[in-house]
C-alpha cells in the first residue's frame, strides 16, 4: 500500500487544506489512539507544538480524536520536537505527537508521531495508522465511561532545560563566551536561551518573539543571514540558528562563516573517537552528505554509512548497527547517547563542549574538511512520473559516466513537496553546472507532456 498521508517526516501540508484540516487531524488522533491502545492500562498521549497560528486549530482536534479512543492527553504547549520525544518516553506515555512543519513557513503545519520509546514511527506503523484513517473507526470508539481526559502540564520547560544541561560536560561552563542564538520564532524560543544562560554564556537572542505568523520568517536555520550579521556585529564566539521546531541547527563561527551538519558530524565523530565515546566506528548520514565528509572519516579509519533522506532513516540505521552519531547535512543531528531524534540545541552544546575544552576558536575546530563542490536544483512537477521518461533516463546515465568515480549524482522526489531534487557533486564546478542543467531541462520537458 502506497502512503497517502505520511511523507518523509510525518504528515505535512498547508494549514486548513487537506491533509492539514481539523477533520483529518481528528481522524489521525483517533487512528493513532486506536493503534497504540494496548492492554487494560489507562493510556496516555502527549501533544506538543511549535508557534504556528494553526496549532490552535489542530491541537484540540488531535486531542478530541485521542480522547474518543480512551486516551488521556497531556498538553505541553510550545516545545521543541526533541523535547516531546524525550517527555513521551520519560512520562511513560504510549504515544507522542508534535504539531510542526519544521522549517516551512507559518502557512504550513504537520504532525510528527513518536512511539513510547521516543522514536519516530516506522513505515509499517504509519501505514497501519493510514489504514485506520481510510477505513473508518466508528465501531472502535471508547464507551462513554472510558473516555479520556485532557490536562495541560505547566512544568515541562524546566524538565527539558535540566536534561539539556546534563549533556554538557560536568564541571565545564560557557562563561566568557558570547553566543548569538536565533530561535526562528519557533518552538525553542524559551528553552534554548534559558539553557545557554544557565550554563554561563552571554546570549544575544533573535527570533524569540513569535506571533503565530513569523516562524522561520527571515530567521532560523534556513535564513541564517541575520544570525551571521549579529555574530560579526557583536564579535560573538559562535552563532546558533535553530529551525521552527528545534530539531535542526546551523552554526556560524566567529567570522560569520556557516558550519553545516556535515562539518559538525566530522568534528564530533573525530573528537569522540579520541575520547573513547564513539560507537560503531563511524557515523551515519544520508545520501545528501558531502563526499568530503566520507573521505575525511575514511582517512581516520572511520566509516560513513549512508541512508535515504530523512532523519528517522538515519536513526533506524544507527539503532540497528550500533552507531551513536548520525545526521543530515541540513543540520538534523542525532547523538543517541542523549536523544532519540534530531536535537539542534544538543548538537550545539556538543560543539560548544569541544570549543571550551580545546580553548580554540570555532573557526579552528569546526572546519575539519574541505567539502567537494555540490550543486542542488529543484524541478517542480504536477503529477506524472517524469523520472520514468526514456530521455530523462538517458541523460542521467550519460551524466553518471561523465562524473565517474570522482563524483556523485543523486536524483530523487521530495517527500514533503512536489519537486524533484537534482544533486551533482564532483571536482569540476563547470561540469556540475552543465550536468544539472541538462537533467533539469529534460525533467521539465518530460513533466510538461
């Protein structure tokens, strides 16, 4: 069965349009409640959200669906996605749900689901939930005497703050460091500044005034220009830009130069190898990570395992093969000694730990390999299967021959929007531009027919 609701990271779409309507959220809540209703104990679900206006519509709809299936609901309000995963596990909940469309604009929203272990759901579980949504559940509703209740929990911010601080080395402090922190007007706008301040840093906060519509608007990990500007303006030691739900991060060194997820993975993997903390003799990344990362780790006797795009696939591989570092170039970084999903704040704290312990500048410790030139373009399409076109297949095959073993070519459909992503990587920028342009042209022509 092909998935109709779920993409690479939960369910996502434009708010108040299918599938992100109150009625579908209600059915998803019912379906998830039904799937995770096991045994005779009183079941619990936990719901968090980011700062989008549509959260006020979707939160009560999900709550109603879960209650109708006999689940009690704990409402925690705006919190980062990794905090929801953590609390789902620590509070012994049967299910966790996060309302967020991550780095997307406020007009979008989404539903991310976590199992009782705090991990994102597998494809099989998501399919099972979809079947319940499509097949109807009226005969599975809880009787009146077994309806759930909803309760808003007020002290959850402090729980996550304490957890995050414990991931920073004991006895160390951020005293003397000036940090620009961009919270994207999103879910981390309260907890992230608190954590860094309590550890002793001087904080220059931006993106901490959400109004329901300004999440990710000219701020956050997808628009880090203001963060970089502030780093230079205030002569800060580091810049940190979270995304709307706090599960990814982009950093800036003291010169205003960006540090992506690949550089962070390389740095922390090598550091943990030296300190004996590394498990799995390497790291896990997706097919999008730069070839330079793979070469850097290989030169140190370490491996880079690759998965399809999506941080949950990275986590699945980490769990199956015993790795404790993984992530994506975009800044989803998973350190499984601490978290079950990507956590931008925890990743930033691991970078800060290396900076403080080495007593070196960010520019000296965060740039550990020279990335290969990488070119990515998106081609929009409306229905059809342009990648099955014979001319498209031919130009792709010819391009792969041109690149040979000195580069990589990756063409894939996005799991969150109607675009095909074309990425080429290699030593020759001119060749990359020609290859990507040729492929995009053929895809556009195929999509037009």
